[in-house]
């Protein structure tokens, strides 16, 4: 199951595709039984090599800036015909239109479910709301411990009783040593 952060990063990458005028952008959620190496494919197309490189650069900069993550590997950036960016939990494919038609990667992943960005956002919202419902129980426990600490600060601190007996025995021992050395 993909994490909330992975889904958020996929949405951010898809938004960059839209900003850079990527065409026919699709998000495929891969079946874990069929593909154990990644959770999502993000596929988009550009009209020329310059545009595909700009899309890939934009995705890399966005994910670096907002998530502090870099692709594990990048292939094809120099040619710009098919740029593959491996972020481990998801893989970005930026194609030239004719290369995308030739390889038809969507057909190769028949078991993958096409996910709309709205569906992905809705799933994120649902997870966020579920996490927020669980959070108040933790907050109330934190409030109780904070209240205990505040009460402890307000109460006057008890002074530890003086250790006179220990001082007396130490003094007696040193006096005994002095008298034994004098003899």
C-alpha cells in the first residue's frame, strides 16, 4: 500500500506535468501482486525533446524543493525521447508522443488501475481525516502530562534533609586516621 507521502509526491509531479504543458498525463497504480518494484507509474508526453527535458527537470526540482528527495536513477535525459525517473515508490516516464505510441507502456501494464488526480486527492483527504481523528487521543494524553509538569512547577520544591550524619562519620574517620598516624 502506497504511503501518503508517495501519493502526495505523485500529485506534485503530475501538477508539474500540467504546468509544463505535458499531454495525456496518466497515473497508473500498479497491482502489488503483478509488480513488486513500485507503486505508481506517472506517464506524460511532450511535443519535442526540449519540452520532455523541461518536464523532467521541473519534476526533479519540485520534488527536491518540497520533499527533499531525488530520483534514484534517471535514464534518457540526454536524448529526451523517453526519460525515466525512478523514485523507488513511483516511476516517472516522460515520452515524445511518437515514442509513447510505439512503446505503449499503458498496454504492457494491463493490471494497473488508472487513477485520476481527483481520486488521488480524495484518497489523501480521506487518509488525512482518518489520521486527524486518531490524533486527539494522543493530544489529550499530552495535555495531561503537560498539566502534571505545570503543577509540579507551581508546587514549592521540598528540600532534601541535610546529611549531617554522613559528615560526622567522615569527620570521625579522618580524626581516627590522624590519631593513628601520631602514635
